[in-house]
């Protein structure tokens, strides 16, 4: 049975030196305009439309912040790979993947190591769980604007200087056509063909758009993809990969596996 949290009151925060940010700092940071050349990327992973609207409203006039919204766990992981946000919000109530599993995936990937995780929960039952490896949390039942601002700003802003976004693995915009061979992990006899546009690429994966396949994929299945590119800057280039998730707008993230030395050297040349 799900615990009723409608009347739950969050524990009072201690007013001591362990607090990340003071009330005065919150006011200062909310009014700080920062540099227009640097932006914080926030990925909001939540199926809760009211929560998405509240967070978007908090930052709608803040030119330091760009918000991307994903409504389930799969899309959240795809967007993490695509934009490498500074902060990702993980909703406790994902409809597809348990939120704890999404957090584990983010925390164990080397290229995600600088991403902060803010966890949205309905009650206090998850606090103290050894599996809850997050940088902060908030209670979804508390929709007070000041409360929510403090939770976000305590992680995003620790000084009056906004750092530039960091990418461990840089991405290169390429916008080139590619051929696809898609295989099912559960059915070795399954294979379909297709094509897509490679929007950007890194040493660990690629982001595809305008995907066209011979038939529709089952969202419950896991697929591998043989990506074939034969135009500059990647002539006769082939990569085996795992499809993280095919979205309804015909985009998907790929994670490369077992790249040959020759193909890896060609990929490195794209960034020269």
C-alpha cells in the first residue's frame, strides 16, 4: 500500500554550519544575472506535469539556465547522454524504469561523473537508503516556490561565478547521413535496415535524428545497431552500438561498443 503523504511535513532543516546555502544567499543568487555566455543545463526527468510546469516557471526568466524535460526513465538516460546536463532531476515515480536504477546508471558511467542528481520523492521513506546515491532531494508534496528554489540553487550556485559547462567526452556536430542495421538482443534471427541523420558524435556514442526503419521497433526490446557512415569526415566507417532508446520523434542515442582501432582513429580525427 502506498503511504498517504498529502499531510506530510518535511523535517525542519537545521540552522547550522552544515547548510549548503543561507536564506540571504538564495535571494542573492536568484537575482544574480551571471554571464550570458555560460548556461546551466538542467534535465528534468519526471512524468509529473505539474512539477515540470513549476520548475520551468522557476527559471523562465533566468538566462543562466536551460531546461530539457524527459517524461520517463529511458528518455532521461538518452537526454543525459545527448546534453550531459549539470543537474538532472530524477522523479521517484517513473512509469517505465525504477528511479533507483536510473540513478545507478548515471552514477556508474564515467562520462556522467560530473552530473549532479536531485531526487524528487513523495515521502521520507527513501532517505538514508544506501541505494540513494544523490546530491540532494526534495519532497514533491511541497510546491512552495522558495523551498524549490533553495533546493535547486544549493546545488547549482555556490558562488557569484557561473562555471562553463564541462564535457569529459566532447561532442561534434556532424549532420551526416548513415545506414542502420538493427538487431534484437533476444532474437538472433531478427534484423531490419534503415537510415538516419547523425546529429552529433563523440568517442563514446552518437545522437541520431530522422530515423527511418523498415518496421516499427518494440519499445520493450533491447536492440544493437550497426552504424555505417560513408561520407566525410567518416568515409567507410562502421560502429557497433547499443540503442539506448528510440523516442517517438524518431531520435535515439547510441553507445558505441568494441570499436576497432582503425575506426577509433578515424573518429578521433573528427575532433582534430
